[in-house]
C-alpha cells in the first residue's frame, strides 16, 4: 500500500484517495482500513518509511569511503541525499509538495535532530571533528542549513534546482573552511564548553 501511495503521489497529492491507493495496490478499499484509519495515516507511514531510510543513507555514505576532512564527508552525504530525493519522486511530491502539513513539520524537526546526531557520531567516530557540545551544536546548525536549502531546491524544481543546490555546495564549502572549533568559539566571544 505504501508503494502504491508513493506511485500515486508522483502524479500529484490530489491523486491520493483510499480508493485510488487500494486500486493501485490491488486490494479492496476496505482492506486499507484494516491497516490505516485513512489516507492521512498512509501518507504518514510513507513519510516515516523514508525518514527511517535517511539514517541508512548517512551510514552507507560513511561506510563507502574514508573521508580526509569533514568537508569531504559533508559534501558526500549532501550529494547522497540529493540523489535519494531524485530517485524517489513519490516521496519528494509528498515531502516538498502542498500536502506537507504541520504534523509533518514535527516529524521533520524530530528527524533532523536524529540525522544531525547520526552525522555527529559518524564524524567524531572517524576523528574528523572533536567530540563535545560545541562540535555537536555546529553539526546540528550545519544540518539545518543544508536541509533548508535542499528543501528549497526541491520545492522550486522537482529534480532539485541546480542554482540553489550550487549555492548549497558553496555555503557548505565556506562553512568547512571556518577556523578550528575552539578558535570559532573564541572569536564569537563565548566560552567553549569542555568536551563530553
């Protein structure tokens, strides 16, 4: 049923009805209601399935290469997400389209925390950044910046607006050129927390 909903979403969110999902899945409409309360629950399940896959995207990217710098790792992860969105037009239509609701925004916020934490763990595990609150705060901030620009690129163009994605790459390369974390914190006039 989730694959059927994703396929229908490619044609537009307005194609997602209980009857159309059931027909596409080759089941009776009543069967859908044995598993879901309605179309909104099907959409939520499609979104959750993809959000769960996002952690795997990060882990697979790190497993595929030995990155010499945090910048190289970040660019590779960013590119993996761009490719994922391009390969999943049904999810992309739901996630970046007019059917995205306040309820989905909460899922997005929770998921971004989880993904930023996964990115932080991968970067620290490989010695690319030092562990600690400051590093984690910077990774969370960078994740939100990248997520916002990626979302904008895919809302403007279903395949990802190349100018916005180019700007995203530029922004991330500039962030990666920043001074070491302790110097950055000092320049901001803040006292760095001790490593945890």
